[in-house]
């Protein structure tokens, strides 16, 4: 079945197809950047601790960029316009990264690029949930095409890095961003409630006053930040063991393939958001505990399938929980604020990843397993609290 046949919706505007295309090019960018940007940093002469800092910078920028930009998008009811502007500005940011040489300039330009790139994920999730809800379409079935693209990008980038130097990888990211920007133009506007009064703004403060919202977000953040060692150093660990770039790309692709399957079937399960997040905590604990034992390549393939839970289930639960927690007029704000809590934990874990890896090696995965346990405990506490106080 083709992508277009998959999205022959009741509406003739092809909203799900347009959205799937945008998710695809967005995840192509991520599919190149997430596993292989550390190798680009290494090719630029940065050591493990410096790489950890560079990878933590975008997460730190996200802490203030996402709440501000998402609130502006909600204020004016312009999710599509925000996506277009952020997409085009991201190109300029990563072009500047490509011409950077020193550690200081790399940190500075990565920060500038992140200012516009990091809000895109929350904005498109809010845009997707709003548009798909009115068309009675499943979020997971559209989002999976992004994961397919991520998988393809993993494998293709792995092959490309086997024929040219890692220092040129940044230009692959720039090319993918150009494609994403072009695709953003064909997105359709969605109807959102525009905040008009002081009362509209006062209810937005509810999210930061809600212990339930913050505790469940903290639980999800512990799970997602437990991926720090994997995201930053898995490619380094595996290449040190003698795995080629194609093997590294295949291992990453295996995890994403499992994630795709989960997204494809998720609409068949009427699970609560907290249940999805609990599945994510269980998958993360099993995955990182086993990864700390230096598993052989065949077992690594099996463990990579747990990405469906450690990331996929947690992501599904997170976007659904944020959506259910939102008042009218704060669809992007709720996604952005939930993501900000996740980013706060991620910037700490990513920033510390270099120190942990230098001190513990692969045993650093045990620290990630502990984060999954903490997430489970927080989730038990959070779901017992009332929805709104």
C-alpha cells in the first residue's frame, strides 16, 4: 500500500498526507543528526566531555525557546506559520554550524540553530493533534511515517559516512532542512482557539501550578533523558568495538523499526496516557540494564527493539497526556510546556553524559536504568493526583 493510498481520508484536502510528508523530512533531519552528529563533533577534534556539552546546548536552548515560541503560536492561532518560519530559520542556523571551527563557535552556532529547530517538534505535534482530531484520523498512523524516514536516514547516512569524511555530515543536515522547509509551505492551516483576553492567559499558568502535570512530565522526562548515553555515545561505543558505520546505522534502524510497528498498531489499543508512559519506563529499565553488560551484536539487535517502548510508548503517552491536560487555546503551549520539563532533565543528563562515560564506560547505562526506576515511582505518585486542582 502506498503512502497516498494509506491516507485517502474522508477529506479531500490530503491533510494527513501533507502532515506525513512534513514528519518524514523532519525525522530525516533527526535521523542524521541524532546518531551521527557526535561523530561530526569528534571529527572536528572535540573530546568526550566537549561532545557532551555540545549535544546538551540544544536541549538547554529548548528550555526557553519552546515555551516562548509555542506561546506566540497559540497567542496568534498560527501553528502553520510558526512551523514555516522556524523551518527556514533552522537552515541558516545549521549553515553557520557547518562553517564553525572552534569549540566556542560550534557551541554558539548550535545554540542559534537550536533556537529555531527545537520548537518544531512540539509545534507539529500540536498542529497534528488538532488537525487529525477534526478529521477522525489516528496520530500514530501518521507519525509512523516520520519514524520510517528516520530509519531510512539512519541507514543511508551510515552508508554515506563509509564513503566520505564525517566532517561533511553537517551539509546532509542542511540539505534535509531545506527539504523540510519546502514541505512546510504545503501544510494546511488548522483552526485553533486564539487567546484574546487576560483570562485566556491566566488559565495557561495552570499547567505550571498542577502537581499532576509536572510529576507526570517529570516521569516522562526521566525516561526520555535516560537515552542520553545511547544518543551521545552509542555510535562511539560501537565503532570503538569495530562495528562499521553501516552496522551502527542498522542498529539504530532496528530500534526505529520497532517504534514504527508500535505507532502503526497503537490506534488499536485504548490505553491511557499513563499506561503508555509506564510501558516506556519498563522498556527503558530492561534496555539499559542489559546494555551495561556489553551484549554481543545479535543481542544488541534484540535490545534495540525495546526502543518501541523506551521512546515510542513514552512519546505516545506524553503527547496524549499533554493534549488532555490543555485548556482550549493552549494546544501548543501544553505540548511545549510538557516538552520543556523533558528538556530540563535531558539537558542535565546529556551534559553529564561525557563525565559518566569517561568514568564508567558502558556501565554508565546502569545510571540510565536507575532513571527509569525513578520514572516509574513518579508515575505512580502522579496518576493518584486529581486532573485539575
